[in-house]
C-alpha cells in the first residue's frame, strides 16, 4: 500500500527536498506552504503529517489543535528548537513526535516509517476486557468503562495499549518514551509523567479503581 504524507513548511526548499525524498521512497506526497493551506489539505486524509511549527500565519501547534478532532493520523512537528514546555504543549494538542532541524533526512524517513508501522500494527488488534467493566477496543483505539467512552488523546491511548497488553510488567519512563515516541537513548520522563497523570485523571472520572500503578523508583505497570 502506498502511504500518503502531507508535508507543511513555509520554506520552499525544505518542501521540495522532502517531497522528492518521500516520492522516491514510494510515498504519495501532498504539500502545503502555510497553516491555512494545511487546514485545507488535511481533508485529503493523509496517513501522516509532517508539520512545521514556525509559520507566519498559523503556527503548527494551532494547526494541529484545529485538525486533531477530525484527523487521526500521526502528526510529527518540525522545529528549529524545542524545550520541555514546547513538547508538552505540542503533545497536549495531539502531536505525536518532534523532529528538530537541522535533521538527517534518512533519520526522518526512519521515524516516519516507524510511526506508520505502529499504525498498521494497531489495526490488527482486537478487544481486551478487564475487571470492573473496563473494555479496551484496540482496533478502534477506544476505551470504555461500563459502556461509557473514556476519551483519550493519541499518545494517551498508545500508553494504555502498551501497558495493558503487558499487564503486570513494569515499564520505566525511558522505555515507555522509546516505545511510544520512537526515540533511541534517554527518554523524556516529564512528558511520560504528564501523559500518565492525564490518563489517570480521565479514568478517575468513571471509576475509583487504580489501573496504572506507580512502582516507585522503577516505573509503571498495568494492574490485572
């Protein structure tokens, strides 16, 4: 299957470089040179979006926030620099990864391929039922408690999927970060902790039962 990628950047040189690279590697590529154009091209249902943060009309974070409710594909931010607060803001509106400029185009290609592989694997999974009437629909990427939906952001569901499919196994923050965001080396404990906090808060709106346990000094595990 030929994957479709939407590349958004106001620098024409980067657009041309990335378009040529991904087309050579068998992708269908759409491009947008502004945030406003990105909002229009998102309707083409791409399988993944590469989204520059620093654009003059609408920045990438605002574009992501506007399209996330009706676009489920991975969104990877392109940025010249990134701080922890920037990451948290980007992940909060539904971003999936950060690529820092200048980047290796081969590394970018590998990141894109890894995200698309994870998307493909997720559609083959079925349903898991846990005690206390909690149901996880892996194929639909949905979580229910007593038939009421628990609405999770993309990465929040990814963490639930990882932990619940390995119930009882302890994952440290670095491993969770590597598994979910695809980075090698040291993970970002701040981002993982923030996502775990939000998952717990959403579950707590429906049940007092603890599903994700903190193993102090080690990491997190899903309780059976």
